[in-house]
C-alpha cells in the first residue's frame, strides 16, 4: 500500500501569493527536469480557479505569482464556466499536455479540455461533455487508433460510476460504457471517479481512482486501483478490494 509523505501538506493557501481560501484537487506532470502542479483554489466568493506551482523534487513547490486558468468572461466557454473551473487532470499526449477540468455554471458541471505546450500559455480546445459530468482523465496514447478517456457522469441512476468513451479527435466522443461502479457495503460504496491518467504496465492499464464512503461526519475519500485491458480499456481485468 502507498504511504503518505511525512512532510504533508506540501502546499497550503499560505503559499499562494494571491488571495485564495483553499488549495486542493491538484494534478501534476513532469516537464523537463521539473514537476509542475496545476491546483484548484477557491476564491473568497466560493468560486474556483486553477493555479500553478513548480518543484525540482516534487516535494517543495513554489507558486507562480498569477493564476493559470480562470473562468472565461467572453466567447463560447464563458457561459459554462461562470461558477468556476475545477479539478484538473494532466495527460502528456503527443508532444504536449492535455488538461481536462470541470466547468461549473448554472447549467451544471461539464468537462472542458485545454492544451498547453509549456504551462506558460494555455488554449481551451472544447467542452467535451454535456452536463452533468465531473472528473475526467485521458489515456496517454491512442489505443486502436482512437483517443480514450475515463469520466464520471453526475448521476443517481447507475450512480456515480466510472465510464470509458472514445474519440477520433479529442473533441467528439462516443461509444460510452460503464466500467467500474460503487460496491455495496464497501469503502467506495457512495461513489467512484477517475483520478490520475492511467499508467501503462505489462499487465494492463493501471488506474488509480477515488472512492467515497458516507459517514455521519461526511464522506471519507480513499484511493483504489483497477487494471484495464491494454487493447480494450473498457474491459476491466481486476479491481483491488483494499
């Protein structure tokens, strides 16, 4: 089992050089010799933005002086990011970095896709789901000629489960299938959702996902592990019980 780093927390709101109330739900990527973190932070209004922190060792981070991605105020993304941008996932893909994020608005939550080459500039590509879908990560290579992703529809029907879907171009998605569901009377019985991008291993795609268990003091979140078939990620080879 993995163990927590003894020096946690590695980043708090006190480390951020602009006013925020929280630091959480971050994504990381190796960029050259550095580790780059894209983190979510709440403003005092309660709405979320994404910031960037950098590290030489993945443990000691320095936050850049300005946010990385804030809700759009004009164009086609503005209406759907009105309540904030949240929960990034980063995938190194075809010479650049694809960033999926949750876009919140009066219409609900849907997934946005952005792309960067250097984490200095970022380009929004598309809104790649309808509402309500939250949590999405991309596989780091094409499989069978198509891009693949894991996502988690915001639904009480077939509730809070992880799905796969495919795309020819990262914009248009389909062939959706439910692949992992909450297990009754189990540590992840409330909901599950994709975490970091899957990791290729000889045995299959290793997916580290999150699950939640409801208690009288709120939900307890834990990490789980699943293995997807290398040629067909919609086929689950196994899910760890612990």
